[in-house]
């Protein structure tokens, strides 16, 4: 899926925009990439939206981030009907996946991900 294709799905575009707005008000975001079935274009209408959130700064509380992201995405799901699945990565791990806990996932996101 390209950014232009995302724009053809107004609720998906709206859900992503709401999430990006919420993220940028409270986190040091380096970049966000769409990945998974929506990036590849082989999604179904009920597919979730996989987002890699690459953060600047020192490594933080992964579980705290997961809870915060879950709160944000639940509100967006209720409002738009679109399920977002964000995953946090630190910029250093993203730039050097060999040091990360799941280097294959990061390499896949680097390969197929679409910068938003």
C-alpha cells in the first residue's frame, strides 16, 4: 500500500493521523512506518494496521509504552473502527538490528515499511 492508497481509505487515514498526532505530543518520535499486510497490499478489509514507531533518546520502559499505545489505539478503534497495532523501537536498535531482540522483524520493516 502506498501513501496515496491509504488516502483512498478515509477511515484508515484518519486513524493513522489521530495516532500520529497523539504520538507527537508526548514522545520523541524519529519516524513511523507502516508495515505488514497493509504495506504489502495483501490486506483484507478487517486487517489491522501495523505501525513501527521509532523513538529517539535512551531506551525506555517498553511495557509502559505498550500500555500507553494500547490506550491510544483503543480510543481510535472506538472512534474509527480501525485497529492499529503499533510497536515501539529505539532508533539505535532500528539502525543496528543485529543488537536488537528481534533483528529479523526490524529488517523486514526496513525492507517493506512505508514511512509516514
